[in-house]
C-alpha cells in the first residue's frame, strides 16, 4: 500500500472524526454555563475608562457637548 493511499484513508475516516469532535468540544467550551460572566467582562473592556458617567435612561446627550479624545 502506498503512503499516499494510507494517509488518504486515515484522513477520510479518523481525522475527520477527530476534527469534528474537536470542533464540538470548542463549541461546548464557548457556550458552557459558567462562561457568560467571563465573556461579558471581556466584552465590556472598551467601555471601562469612560470619563463621564452614562446618561440616565431617557436623557439624551447632544453630540456638541462631547469632547474629542486625544
């Protein structure tokens, strides 16, 4: 048996199964119950160093009052 044929049979059967199981493991890891807090914390990183507090609900802040950050 040629090496190419052997590797092709391996890739068509066991490697496909391994990669599918690996992919499903990654998906399960991302959507596990305890990960919500971690992902919410990571998603809020760009908003941590805001100079002014957020406006109250229903209160609009005009764009002319905002300063450009340098």
